[in-house]
C-alpha cells in the first residue's frame, strides 16, 4: 500500500468512525504508521509535517506495566490531551491528504 492510499484510509477513519476525535486520530496514526520517507521523496515538506504530527501524538510513549503492553504510544498520549488539540491534528492530516491528492 502506498503513501496516498494510507493517507486516504486515515482520512476515511477520521471522517467516518464513531469515536471522539482523539480516538479517530489514534486510529489514523496507526493506519499511517508504516509510511516511510521514501514514499514522499517528491515532497519532503509533506513528510516533515507528517513526522511532526507523529512525534506530537506519540510523545508519551507506549504504556507498559510490569512488562505487559497496555497502550500504544498514540493511545497513551491521547489519553492525556484535549479533544481540541486532536481536532487540529485531524484537520492537518486532512489538509496533507488534500495536498497530496492534487
């Protein structure tokens, strides 16, 4: 699956899932997790914007208790942030997809 396909699936998840925006962004980030810089060779600025979102939405790291995986980094970070912050991430993911779709 190529970068634009994953971006498209992430945008579909943002627009159609029934959860709050934080949960939808977590889902979108997990969909986009396999993306690599190689898929955006033509547009390094797009890749940098995606990387910024990735870093901000995973900065708390995964939650591991007594060696057991509890939450991935995206879900763990989202649990301590406001919905309004994640609304901005959702809009940015959509805008990135729109720019790559053209």
